[in-house]
C-alpha cells in the first residue's frame, strides 16, 4: 500500500506497518509494528517518523533508517562477499 508521508494526507484505511520505504531508496524500520488508523497522517520530521492522529495527538515512532538500494545496501550485497 502506498502512503503519502507529507503530514497532510490522511491514510485511507487502517494498516499495520513494520517499515516505510521512501521513493529514493531509504526505509524507516520501526522498532515495533505500528498500527495506523484511517484518518491518521504521517510525516518524516527531524530524522524520524511522526504520526498525527485524527484527533490531533502527535506520536513519535521509534526506529532507524536503512538503505534499500545502491552500493553496499543489503538488497545489492553479494551473499558470498565477493562483490
């Protein structure tokens, strides 16, 4: 499911997520799965993920960033270590 993380676009339906991948090949890996309810809005702020609930409550999600493409990323590493 594609989610828009601009802080303004509400999520159309409830979803449980473990990680969120950006269009430029990075991923925010949550420390634990996040339940996002329909109407929540998400944004990447100050290097982290912020969830704004429909009622206005702001939550910061714990997690870390990783790369999903490009040299040296897990998706492109040679499993034998020869590349």
